[in-house]
């Protein structure tokens, strides 16, 4: 159907690429092989505690690097996350799974709008062919509705709707490798106590990822990917 969310999404991905975000050039993310690790951010000595939430200093704003090599950097507004120095400032103990309930270009616009007060670390397209990082893992994205969980988690948004699961096997696979990589990097157990749906965050007012999200399939993929990553 011409006006289906997927058609609109494709159109808008193209428009975003034309606007210079380089999205169109991303292609298929490379899955991690045995012994491989995602590129970690270079250590920055001298930071020992929580950093004030006033926003990143100038040097950080100019840093376009990603924590996960297959991702492209599409930066959220500095007003939409809390600058931090995790995992030293706060342990990273959870991965929170979201559905966007909107097409990704709309989400990027929201993340870039200082008035929205919302962000996530990663965005994955329904096709699984696009991964964007919008907030560095060391920083606190505002995605779960809980300050406590935000400080201790990585948030991953997936393009989809709780009542309209347009996402693909490829999206599950790509997301599972990302989650497994995060679990390996921060020693997060691969179980449902630590890999949560947004709906499972205490006092959450959201219902994503919804009943159509296949947790059994997803967790098996995360377990398989995690075994392939040596730590
Ligand atoms: Zn959510």
C-alpha cells in the first residue's frame, strides 16, 4: 500500500540521506565474529565521578564517534540527555527494549528538538538495515520514564508499532547482536531480569514493545550472539 508506514519510512529515509545524514550509505551492518569487539570509546583520564547535567562540554559536542561500529552517529540534542561518565558514574545493568510507534525520521526529529526531552542510545530500522546511535553509552539517555533506570541502562528503539509489527527477522538479529555486545561490554547478564521491555520498567506508562514482540526468539538470538563474543 502506498501510504503504508514502510513506504513512508523508505521515502523519509531517502530524504534524510539527501539532507546529509549519510543514512543511505549505511547498508547492512556487519555482524560480530568470534573474538571481535565493538570499538570502544577511547579512555578519557581524569574523570572520576558523576558529571553535572548541564550538558556536554565543547570538546564532547565535536566528538562524532560511535560506541558500536555498525552504527551511524545521529546526535540527539544536548537538552535531551544527561552527560555522564558511565560506567564509572553509574553501573550499566540493564538494556531496555522499545518500539518507536513512529517512523525513524520522525524520531530523529524529536531527539534533535530540545523541547521534546526524550532520547535513546540506539535506533534500529524495521528492516534491520540501519542502526543509528543518538546518545553515547557513557551518557544517560531519557528513554525509560524512570531516572533510576535511565542512569543504569542502555535504551534501544526499534521501528515499529505495538499493534502493527512491521519489523523483520533481520531487525531481531541485528538488535540481538547489539544487545549481546552491550551485555559483554558491561557484564550485564543475558536474562529477562536485565533485558527489559519498556513496559517492564517499574511505574512505566508505556506498553512497548507490546505483545507482538517475540521475547523467546529475541533472547535466544541474544544468547547465541553473546556466546560468540569473547570477553
Ligand atoms: Zn518505549
